[in-house]
């Protein structure tokens, strides 16, 4: 009856009767004792910027292979040659067609010039001159077609020489001298080892920690490599609920193809998720100040996950009994440490 009377008096005079009650068995601990370092890990792999299967573009037999597995090459180096005899003959034929087209154009141009002179003396009609001018245009078009065909033939001959598009290392060789290569047939595999990057799939809920991390490291085979963030995909992969991140080495890189663990940390600290409570659509924790419970919101907190919150190191955080607390409620600490 006394408790009911106090509740009614509190309601009549606008006070919060629950806040005036003393709650026993509320346990607290200092913030610095329960705070966790803001750190994370994720499996990662070192990938090459270019990992290219070199395939044939024309049909021809393999004549020469100038590299083997493990051979380092530079951009522009000749890697492999196909037998270009047939295509060289086609190029010679195209050269002859270009020469013939030029000769025809020179002939019709000479006739046009003569006709223009004769027209001035009224020995040739305007229609005859117009016909010759049309012939010149036709000859120019024939020459352009012949030159284009010649360029195509020359390009096919070039495709019989496989040139390194970038500096790297030959990682695989499928080609064999004397074998017939057809368009799309993989012959060599070339890997760029100049600037390897780290690829990591991060849980979507933790991906935003990378841009604000103070330290980023890649651990592999007993070595630690400092790295920096290059790109963080803004898209969440539906099936795995992850986001793709790419990082670069800031010093000596690990070998392309290496696997390891990406580690990151920041100066912020986190609290375990079981301390979270919700009050007025906000998530946060309760602390005890001068015998009263005070709700401290954590703006970026998510249910079921550790969360970042800024509190003084000696702040007394309620670790048991927080679920029924109200902001401003009087409490008695039990088991203070």
C-alpha cells in the first residue's frame, strides 16, 4: 500500500516514481576494464594487377617458343612465333593490289588532266571531263579498299608474333612447337608482379571500419606487411553479405598469390554487445554517477555487435541489471570492483 501510494503521489506531482526507487544487485565495472580494442581481422589474398592468359588470334602452327615457365619478361618482348608463311603471301598479294590500284589511279588522273586541257580548246565536251573525274574518284576508292586490305593482311602477320603486353613472369606454358594453334587457344600465362594488391572480402557490418583504421597490416607466412586502403566497394555482395576491398603495400610487397590475414585497429575502443539496451529508439549503455543510472547513447551501435562509445576510463558501466533501468533512477552498486 505504501509503494502504491508513493507511485500515485509521484504521478500527481509530475515526478518519475521509478527513478526515485533504489535498485539492488546492479553490478558495475570501470569502463577501461571492460573496453575491447577496436580491431578486426579478415582472410586476404595477394593478387597480381594483371594475370593474363595469352591466346592465339589466328590459325597457324607454332614455330618458336622463346620463353619457359618462370621466365621474367619486359613489355614488348617476343614470347612466341607462329608460322606466318601463308599470311605473308597474302600480304604480298595485298601489296601488289595496292600497286595496281595506284597505277590505275595515276592513269585516270593523267587522262583527266589531258581532258581538261583539251576542253579549253573545245576538243572535249564537259560530259567527257565529268566522266573522267568520276573515274578518278572510283580509282581513289579502289586504292583505299586495297590499302585497307593490305593493312588487314599486315595485322594478321603481326598476330603471328606474340608480344608481352606488360612486364611480368611466365607462369604457365601450354604451347608446343609444331602444334596447330587456333583463335582462342591458350598458349602462355603471363603474370604482372610489379604492383601486387591485397584483396579481401569483409563482412558488410565491419567494412566501414577500414577507412577510419589507424593501422593496417597484412600477415603472411610469419611476416607482417604495412598496407593502405585503395578502394572499398560501395556494393554489398548479396549471397555472402560482404564488401570487396583492395589494399596496397606501403613497403616491400608480399609475393603475388600469397594468402594471409588482414588486421586493422584504431585508437577507439568497443564494448561487448550484451551491455546494450534500448531507450527511446536509441541504443546505449547505463553508467552510474552519484548513485544514479545515466543512459549513454551509442549512435553507431547495432544489436548483437560490439560497439564504439566514448566514456571516461573510470566511468562505472552497469554490467548486470541494466535491462530494467530508467535514466535518472537511483541505484545501489553491488560487487563494485
